[in-house]
C-alpha cells in the first residue's frame, strides 16, 4: 500500500525530471510521447489509490496541484526532452513500486 510519503516522493521525482532537462521555447506539444502518457497514467492511478487511504486527504490537494504543474511543464518541453524526463521519472517510479512490494 502506498503511503502519502511515497506519493510525495513521486511528486519530487517528477520535479527532479523537470529540472534535469531544459525547457523548450515552444508551446505545449500536440503529441504526448508514450513514456509521458504512461507516467501520467501511473501517477493518476497512485493518486486514486491514495484517496482511498485514511489520513491522506490533508495533503492530496497539494500533491495533485504539484503533479498538475509538473505535467504542464513536461508538456512544454521539446519532445526529445519530454521522453528523457519521463523515462527518468518512470525509472524512479518503478524503483519505488518495487520497494513497496
């Protein structure tokens, strides 16, 4: 079972992926890379799981807001940078999930 601490860590991982790669000048991309689609889907799934756990509601809005902001920033990157950033975050997420089992 994922704790609020692990979900907060996930938000930090996505933030790390953002600062590891420069932002593009281009506007939001129309085609979201598969890696990012998977990352976004997994984070939404984790948030859904967290909502069902007692004691997590006090921080969920803050975490959701941070993840929404991170998603927006990822989508503003060049496609190649999006792929690299999402790959980094997915690797970290997989590691967290394996540690949780």
